[in-house]
């Protein structure tokens, strides 16, 4: 019974908004949960899944219902989030495959698009992005850098990098809305100079 009391105490403190309680949970479980998630997905994705879970726990601390031990709850929640991540990734891959099948048909390219004009529009739109958005976007999409790598290089947090790339994509979607389906494919494997 003594082993349960500290867990109940820390959960009660967490529900009351204690940063110290959250930090204790984070330090105690973060590495274990990342290691566990890494059994199913790559480490960078595992870290993102666990970080999102930890943020969710903090944001929903007042309504947190744990009917088992905290450890069991966190591992189960991690597993469920990993399954959701894998399912989403497969769905994205299937959508992407259907997109490629349709838009990579040579007749679609030759009849509907002038690729030189398209690349010029992409380059112009990217160059018109605010500098911080443009740098983060180019490093992510064209240099294949992770958010953590970009954050380290730019001296900002990975959340800031995520925000900048999200904003860049919003701007590009508006600027290039007529070419968006084709651009998404071309931006995946192309690099702007």
C-alpha cells in the first residue's frame, strides 16, 4: 500500500497544477516511453509521440482519469498513440500513392502544366516567405533536416520551428493554390537553388 501513496500524491498534485509533479512524471517516464515507442516507430517519431502525450497530460491534468497505475496508463497511452501514428502514416502513404498514380501520368503533365512555369512560381513563392519561415521551410523540406536539427541550428525551440513551417505552408497554400496537388509531389523530392 505504501507504493501506491506516492503515485496518488503526485497525481493529485498534477491535477492541482503542480509543475514539480509534472516534471517528476516527465523525468521518470520520458526515456522509458520513448524507448518503448521506438520498438514500433523510428526514434524521432517516438520522441514526438511521447512529447505530444506529455503535453496532452499537462493540458488535461484536471480531467485525467487513471483507473490503473500511472505507469500502466502512460504505456497504454503511448501504445495507442503509436498505433494512431502508424495508421495515419499508412493512410497518408495510400493517399500519396493514389495521387502519384493520377498526377504522374505523363499526359497530365504535358497537357495541363508547364513545369518550367510551375518551378518558377514555387521558387518565387518560397523566396517571398518571411525570412525565418523560409529558412525553416527550406531546411525541413529540401535539406531533409528534422525539427530538432533546425531548432539547434537556428537557436530556437522545435515548437518554434514547427510554427514557422506551419505558417510557411499556410502562405504557400494560398499563393500556389492553383498548383497545390502537383506542388506537394514536386516539393517532396526537389530542391530549390
